[in-house]
């Protein structure tokens, strides 16, 4: 039975907000070792660690065109059509995020604007251990494609036969991925970060993964490679009132719990009976899950809390800062302004989190472990950088020049001042 707590004192909330701990020090030592070997031995190290960690012997790291063509035939028409519908929605939502250039005249004759440029080389990591996450290919490759990234390099672990799941290959081939490699785990992140004989070095790495992948991504930042965010195990928090459907809630909780043993699910309500009915529904539904054992482990990290009112539920949720937040309440729009921290929000009992995971159009690569306090989910913006421009006319310099001179002189940066003074004097001479 999942733990139910009743209105814990606010001073003790921090105990509930903490995510399951991992031994980061030993992880970091493994990561540094793998990165060093990849840096010194390249592809040879990638092959070695794939055999060591994934128990697969590889002759070729890169997926061939023939393998991609075969994958097209192995994906059923039903799945193909589902993927294509998801692609359409994801493209539509992310294309809407393009920013039009706006030229602002900040003062007479001074024009400022900014323009977007794609990050030229990006790496995408797709987990493939316990589930082939072809949906994540769509979530990352589509905005990269819309942004105009020149190289989109995908790494994903192979199965025991040294093959990549056909749905992953199909999804990659229709979303602009330029190269696919059969490499997973720490060694994949090292390959993308450092570059090898086969894998191109990228500028930024995207994608979810287990604690080893997350630690590797964080280490790659110390070597100058950017990452999307420090995302860890998946999580969901649900706020429910007396109008909620306990069976729906249980299904949403289990949809996150089945991601992995280190996932966490949380239910908050001002109605005790909703918590108890959801607990019963959980017990009934989990019995039929193929990933039952994994979900049961995740539930050990999870809890329900009864609060006296919904306002307190939202206060706790903002402190917890969930990856996914579901509002299973009568009038969800009424509470939208109360939400300060969340990766992605689902309004109403029919807005299941699975919709966002697959096909509604929003991105499912989201900040976890409380990082939604400072990070957003992946969007088009993650694949571009902004360059500012300015154009100062003669009139503009005459209007603004003295201001610049005074500020530069008071900072004792006289070369800065002189760059303006010389120009102003030349205009006087003219």
C-alpha cells in the first residue's frame, strides 16, 4: 500500500520534496574513467564498453542505410500512421514557436534587433534499455529539424543482437536525423561530447536517460559541451478534488511508475476518500501491468498527502516543482495562475499525461528532480541561439554619443570613450 500522509507541517515539507538519492560520487568516478578511455582510444573504447555494459559485440557502430530501409518494412502500418499523426502535431506546435525579427529604434537613429541561428551540431540520446523510446526521437529531432540544425546525430543502445528497434530507426529517418549510432550509456555521451573516428563531436546533447546517462551529461558540460537540462527519473504530481476519477488518477500514476524503479509519483487532495479510492484502483490496475515489478518499486518512493484545501496542495506542488502536473479538479483553469513551477501541465480529468508523452504536440523532454523551478521543457529555443544586432546612424551617434562617453569615462575605460569621441569629431569636421 502506498503511504498516505495527513497535512504535514510546512516546516517538514522538505522531507517529502526530496527525490530518491543516488550515489553520485561513485557514478562520477565511472563516468570520468569512460570519458578518459573514449578520449584516448575513440571507437575502440566505445566497442569495449558496449560489450562490457550492454553485453553486445559490435563490428560497425553506425546504422547502415540498409538497416534503415529494413526498419521501414518492419514497422506496422498502424504504428506508422500513429507516428505520422504525432509528427504532424509536434511539428505544428513547435513551428509556432518561431520568433519573427523585430527591429526596435531605441532612440533616434539607433536600431537594435536579434536574429535566430541554429546550433549547427546537436546530439540526441535515445534510451533503449527497458523500453524503445521512439517517441523521444520525435520530440528532439523535430524541433532540431525546424531550427535548421545541420547535423543531428542520434545515439541509442542496441539490443542483444546488435540491432536498433525499427520504430526508432523509422522515426529518425523521417525527422531529419543525419547519422545513427548503436551506442548507449555513458560511452554514447562521451562519444558525442568528445568525438571519435566515427561519431562527430557535437555542440549540445539532448535526451533523457538513467542515472549514468544523466551523470555523463553533467560531466560533458565541464568539457565545453552544452546539455538540454539535468533531467533524471520521471515523475508526476496530481492534484485532485472530490470530482476526480480515482481510476483515471491511478492509471496516470502508473504510467509514470512503469518508467523505472527510481521514478516517483505523488497525489495531493483535499478529499481523503479520493486518496483511498485511488489506492484501491492502483492495486487493481498494477496486477495486470507487464512492468508490474518496476512500478511496484517506484511506488515505494512515492506517497499521497491529504491537505485541508486545494490552495495548500498548490503551495506544496510549487515547492516540489514536478516534471508533470495533472489538475484533476472540477474547474482546472481557475487554478492555472497558482502554478509557478512545473515542466508540463495537464488540465482536467481527460488530459492524461500520456497525451503529452506521445501526440498532443507539446514536448515530453522535461525538467525533473525540482529543476522546473529554473528550467523549461525542451522547445525550439533549445536548438537555436540568438544573435543581437545594432545599427547606429550618424544622427544616432550624435544623440547617444555623449551618454556613452560619460559612462565610459566614469568606468575609467578611456579607449571605449575614444571610440565614440573620434567618430563625433569626424562628424563635426564633416
